[in-house]
C-alpha cells in the first residue's frame, strides 16, 4: 500500500481535532501517568512542594506529543500568530510539535526558543530557530512553557522577545501550578492561558 502524499495529508489534517473533550481527557490521563507525582521537591522558583510535574515524559511520548500539539494549536488558532516559542528546555518539544502540525494543517506557525544565556561561541545567539535574514521584530508571538509556577521563567522569554521587537500576544502553558503566575502576568499586562491546572490533578 502506498503512503499518502503530503498534499493528501494536509487535506486530512486541515481541520481541528474532531473531539477536543476526548483528546483533552486522554492527554490528562497521559500526564497523570507519565508526568505527575507526589513527594517533596524544590521547584525552579525555590519553593518547596509535595507534588510535581515533569512534562518531558509526556512531551516526548508519541501520543502525548501529538495531543499537546493538537490542543495547543487549536487553542492558539484565534491569535493569528507568526511564531511560537519559549525558554529552553521546556518549550522546545511542544513548540517543535506545534510547528510540524501547523504545516500539516496547511497554516504554518514557526517555532523558536530562547536560550537561558547566549552561546559562548559561533553566532552567540540568544534566540534560536530564525534564519540569518529573519527577525521577530514586528511579529506576533505566543510564549509557551511546559509547567508554570510563579511565571518567572516565561517572563525571561517574554522580555527577550520583546527586546527583539516582537509583540507577545499571550503566555500559554501546558500546566499551571496556580502559584502566582496569573497575577504576575496580569501585573505585566500579559494574557495568560493554560491547558490544565494543578487542581485538576490534585483533586483526584
């Protein structure tokens, strides 16, 4: 049997997912199984917690990656974005998956990521993913990350892309731990949206 052509695949993937509620429920189950745990841990913010999310096993799982890309792309569709990206490492797998799926759907949304510090060799870039003749100046972007606590990591990416001349349409996270990010982004005049909240995993 021959494989479908790219044009056929584009046609098949052009629509949003047929059942977003079912897709979201399935993704929630994958995150709970692969990425959620209980036990004392120190967060990136320095706070202590008795539960944690490590989204990498979900982002790098075949089904998890696809569902994250589908649900993220559908959620961001109304924003008319030019780029999607965020701080390394958490934003990289999702941004890459979303970019690939957007091309399949026939409406490419390009990805980038922000280094925590510039490379010490080569082009010494802080923003990666752009060709030498490309820039974020004047572009509409969404800053994304895997897990958000206080919002500090995402704000580093926001500040970097704003300095590059981009307009930040919103900050989008896979899981909001609900520990101050909403208030921090509101104070900065930024819209904030999450696929899931910690409460959805803790109340079970």
